[in-house]
């Protein structure tokens, strides 16, 4: 079939001519080739549309039926824009790492002219590419290059002083940093107005925060000056925010709130606190009036703190409470224009609540001294007289309106009245009995929740190992009894019993066994606790039992053989749990633990080429993953296969010797590109993370040992430039696809 003219439809003669014989349309050149390609895609889409219509007409009762070629297609887990952004971010990060390595490592091996020429050329190319790339529709690539250009400008400032250009090496460091930051901010603000991009403007706002901070360091301003400067910078951001729009307005808002918060925190730490906190309250009130009334809570906190420090005897419990009351009363008496309550009054009053919390903490210091005695001194603190009476009265008063608060208050009263481990043991048993016998809705839950802290205090107050063992055994018995007697508390009671079982196992085994031997006793306790929790259907108990596993692994970390065995037992435990209904996901943890056992065992027998053992495993896992159903996630189909080779290879290549890191980086980059092509998360993220880790490790000083005379930044820059080019190409294809969709829509 002879081709026809794209414009008039005339059949073209063979051999082909450079133009149409009827309408004289040019048929050669790059634009004509692009037109032929677009026409071919339109014809393909038109045929595909006819197939879809035929499928829908032939099966009216199944409107979701599609051709078999699309039904078997794997789901797309990454959008086209997401894949483009990952490629561009990865390329920009690699170029940034290469620039840092070039400036910090290879700078001294070049002459002054070569240094300036390289950095200036790269900066001009990166910053000057904004308009050409934007005109071609490659806006995201232009944004990435602009960020790289800003990094190069900063590196030039550092290199100019490091190379003593024009005597800059003699300038004081902080003053040079302040001047350079001012120049960079001014230049970047001009560039943000010139470049047709969105990202340079917010970066200009961010750069504008640095000159005042560097000036603070240069002037050696004390803490009070730093707090005032931060608050003034916050107000300056508020003023700038009012005249900006777009992303830079959001950047000014975020940076203004951040500097205001830092200034408020600094005001708490320096003198004079009263004046500084008053300034912080005024700053927060200004932001609240212009942005959001919720920010007025900072006004209440800063105002109450300032007034508390201004009152006599500022460290007493009364001053914060009085200040909170006065500030809240002043805020609540401020009406707005309509005579109603001011919108900032309630947030200001809510902001004074921390002052009440400070007063409560000050009043409870004597109780804290008693409770902290076993943990600080190994024995309970001294006896108190008034505190138990006060707590008992509070418990009696709370019984009617706030009954769940009674068990913890009673516990505090008992422990402060007779602070000993026997009191704690009897109190834990009493609370368990209370939880079993009380039939009210929430009091048993409160009593059961009070048992764990009381049990911890009792264990810490035990005077010797025998008493500790007795306490743990009693707690194990208490948890078992409550779990059997109170069905609604079975879940937390089983968890408490399992935790006591682990502690009892450690207490019995550690005096007689070495830590790496006692670890297996702890693993046995984890297995027993898991079995009991599964039998009792206690999810909390299962979680507590699994907490013993990392502790046991940590106890064997310095012995590879026992560590491999501990990993293997952990994997078997995970696979055993995975056989239960609803626990199949635990099998992944079991498989990972078995894999860790295998990789931990291989070095003990002298294996160094881990890929020889990892590649067959990955091939088998990849084959199994490809047989899974198409709707399954790529993390299930491809993640285990990729991780089985990438992770051990990354660990083996981390020292940076030999060609292994470079080969691993190339393989990981191939995996990343495959993930971009197929738009799958697992290969995209795993491959990209591996490339970044290998590249970051490659720019270390050891990189020269296997790259001979090639500087360490060269391969990283090459990888970054290649990834950036691929991202730009991908963005161009997205632009062509959008144009094609527009054309096809117009034809319809």
C-alpha cells in the first residue's frame, strides 16, 4: 500500500519525492519525520479504539471487558511524573555529590585558571539552560539544573576563599560567609526574576535567611541578641509574605514561623527572659492576626511565662498558675469589633495550659522523689506524711465523677505511704484483684493499666537477685490469673504475663550462662510466649513476645556462629507463626531472618563472592514472582528477588575495594531504568537507593585505590549526568504524549 500525503491525502508516487506533487508539502527533514511518527500513532490509536468498541458491542452484559493484551498487563505503580521526578532528583543528587567531591578533593590538583574556568562554565551552563529547556517543554529538567547551579555558586564562594583568590583567604571566616551569603542572595533573587521557573523564587527566600544569621556569628552576639534577631527575622518574613504570591509566599510563611519558634525557644533560655518573652508573644500575636488564630497559643505561653518570671519567687508552684490565670483573663476580656469574643482569645487561653502543667510538676516533686528512688539510688525514697493523705482525698473525691482516676491515685498514695518492694508486690496483686472483681465499665481497665508501672517500680525496688526473681514470678502468676478470670482484660493480661516470662527467663539464665548462651533461652521464651498468645488470641501478647527477638540477637552480635543460629531460629519461628490464619505476612519476616542467617553464616566459612550464592536465589525468586497474578504488587513479585542480590552485594562492596562497587552501581542503574520503563516501584526504588549508596561511598578518599588516576568525582558525575539526560528524555516523551493526546482529542 502506497503512503499518502499527511496534508491532502494524495497517494505519493514511488520512489518517494521530497515534496507532495499536489500541495507541495515538504516530506523530508526532522519536522516531516516527526509528522509521520505522529500520524502512525494516531492510526494505531484509531485501530485500538475500533477494537474497544467492537469488544463492548459484542459483550453488552460485561461493560468492563477489555482485550486480552491489556487484561494481562501488570499494574502501573509509579506515575509517569513520579518516574520523571525520581530520575531528575537522582541525577541532580549525583551531580551535587560529584561537585562536592571535585571541590573538596580534586581542587588542589588543578591550576587557578582551570579551576575558575571549570566551575564558571558549569555554573553558566546549569543556570543558562533555563530558558532553552523551558521553551522545549522540559521545565522539570530546568528546575533540577537550576538547583545544581545554585550549589555550584555556593561551592565557588567556598573555593574562592580556599584558593585565596584576590586575598579572600585573609578575610575572617564569619564575615566572609555573611558577605558571600548577601551576594548570593542578591544574585539569586535577580536570577529568580529572570528565569521562567517556579523553584528559584522560594530558594531566594530561603537564601535571604542566611545573611542575618552569619552576621550574628561574625559579631559574636550573645544569646539575647540572637533571640531578638530571630524574632525580627520572623517579622520580616511576615512583611515579605504580604507582598509575595505563589510558592515564595508559602516559603516565607514557613520560614517565618520557624524563625519565630526558634526565637521563642531562645527567649526561654537567656536573660532578660521577661522582655524577650514579651517580644515573642507580640511576634506570635502578629502572625496570629495575619495568618491563623491558632498561632495565638504561642502568645499565651510566652505571655504567661514572661509574667511568671516577673512575679516574685518565680520558681514556686504559684507563680505559673497566677500568670496563666491573669493572661487568660486578659485575653478573654478583649472583644472584637462586633462585641463578640475575640477569635484569638480562646487560643491564647489554651496556650497558658503549659503554665498550669508547670505548677502541677512543681507540686508533685516530693512524689517524684519517692517514686524515682529505686531507679536512682537503688532503694525507695524517704517516707512522706502529707502526700498519702492528699492523694487519698483526691481518690475519694474522684470516685463519683472521675472513677477511672481512682486506681492510679490509690497506687500513688500506697507507694508514698510505705515505699518498699513488698508494698509494690501487694499493691500489684490488689490492683489485679480489683480489675477482676469490679464490674463498672472503665475502672477495671484503669486498674489493669496501673499494674505495669507498679510492677516496674516493684522490680526496681527489689534489694537483691532473689527478690527480683520472686517479683517476676509473682507478676507472671498475676498476669495468668487475670487473663483466665477476666475475659475482657485477657489481651493486656497475656501481654503482661509474657513480658514477665521474658524477664524471669533472663533473671534465671544470666547468672549461670554467658550472654550469647542466654540469648537462646530468651528465644525459647519468645517462642513460648508467642504460642500462648496465639492460643489466647492476644495480639498484644504476640507483639511483646517478638520484642525479645532483637534483644536476643543483640546478645549474640559479637559471635557470628551463634548469631547465624539465632537468625535461623527466628526465621523458623516466623514461618511457624505464618501458618496460623491471618498471620501470613509474618512469613516475610521469617524469610528475611533465614536470609540473614545464611549471609551471616557464609563469612564464617570464608565465602567472599556472595553474588555466586545470591544470584541463583534471586533467579528462583524472580521466576516465582513472575508466576504471580498480575494485580499483585511489584514488591511481592520482584522485591525479594532484587533484595536477595542487591543487599548482600552492597554490604560486600561497602569497603570500596576492587571493581565490585562500580559493577554494582551499573547493575543497580540498569534495575532503576527497568523500573522506570515498566513503571514499577520495587526496581525503581531499590535500584535508585543502591546507586545513591554506592555513589556516596565511591567519593570517599578510598575511591582512588581502584580508579587509579581518575578522580573519585568522575564516575559519580558521569552517572549523574547520564541519569539527568535520561530524565530529560523521559520528560520530552511525556511532552510528546500530551501533544499527541491533544491532537487525537481534536480529531475526535
